[in-house]
C-alpha cells in the first residue's frame, strides 16, 4: 500500500503541560491545520483543557485511559468518558507510562481494547530503550511489543502505531534516516503479519521531531507522520512540522 492511501498524521502530545492561558496556541495550531488538508492534525491535551477547545475545530486526544468503562478507580478516566468529552484518539503505552508506571504490554493491550470499545482510535506507542538499541535488540523488542500490545480487533481504521525510540524522546538525539526508514518498514511487515489490513496502519515516528528535521523524516516512504512532544506546545514550533508533512511526497 502506498503512503498516499495511508493517513498522514501530525499528533502533538502536551503531556502534563498546558493551562487555559495556553489555549491561544491551540487556536493558532487549529487555524494552520485547516489550511493543510492532506494532514490529520491532532493534539493530545491534558484533560483539564478538553472542555475548552470546542470552538477551535481541531481533533483532540487523551494521553492515557483506564481499562474499565467506569467504577471505583479514584483519579482515573475511562475511554468512554474521553469519548463523551468529544475526543477521538487516546495514546496508550507511551514510554513514560511503560517506564514510570511499569505498564506491561498486556495492560497496554487492554487499554487499547478499551479505546476501540469506546469507538475511538488508539495510538499505540512502541520503542526500544538505549541499552536495547546499543545491544542490537531493537527489532526483537518491537516485535514483542507489537505482538503484546495490539488488540485482536486492531485494524487500519482504529489503530495508529507510533515508533518512539525511548532514547530519542526529549533528548535531541535521533536515529539516522536510514535507521528510521528501516525500522518503520520492519514494523509495517510485523503489522502486516499480525493484522488483517496491517500494512495500511499509519506508522508515526516520535522522538525529537522539530521543524528543522521534519521534512527529511517525512520524506521516508514508511513514515506517515509524527508524534511530537516538546515541539507541539508552541504553534510556532508545531506549525512548521504540520507544513512539512503536508508538503511531503505521498
Ligand atoms: C514524546 O514524548 O512522545 C515525544 C516524541 O517527545 P519529544 O518530541 O519531545 O521528543
């Protein structure tokens, strides 16, 4: 399947950042996103801002969810509640959750299943850490994460995969373009073996994407977009990334 038939996605992850005073950034990003029609732009915001962006006309996602639809889980939010707040996507298995909260592939799979059950799209994150990268274990790690984290009901309409080498997140370090393309192509094959229309799943690269490196990353044939942390917080940083994706050859 060519890149043209896969959705190009620019997804921002604001993590635990953003107050009402930052909504002007959302408004500017939404305005720019409307001009770039080949790109699906999404901001995964803190839940506290969900009810505030209604008029911005931008798709909104959450950064995590609980596996259950409701119940006695103090401090948690369910995929059903996220859907009820008009969000469309949920990130699951981000490396910060896998590392800081010891989330296993099995839990990530259950969360992804909950996301699909609520009618939303799951952005499932995978990626090797530095030791695994240096030991040449990246592909084995990714294979295990993909096998363990994707729910049975996954397909190209309800799942996006984000390849985020943990050592590249927030560090300014990046794999070479050859490494990114090669890993994305391997992930595409893994998805093709595991999911009926797996080769049509959009695969995003994540880890230190900026306006200055976006165009070359998006020129790689198996890169369908980016999951962006730090550079999604400010419109002036995120808009050039959206523009680079819009300009990328399909
Ligand atoms: C992330 O946390 O998913 C991420 C890609 O962060 P950054 O863009 O800041 O490296």
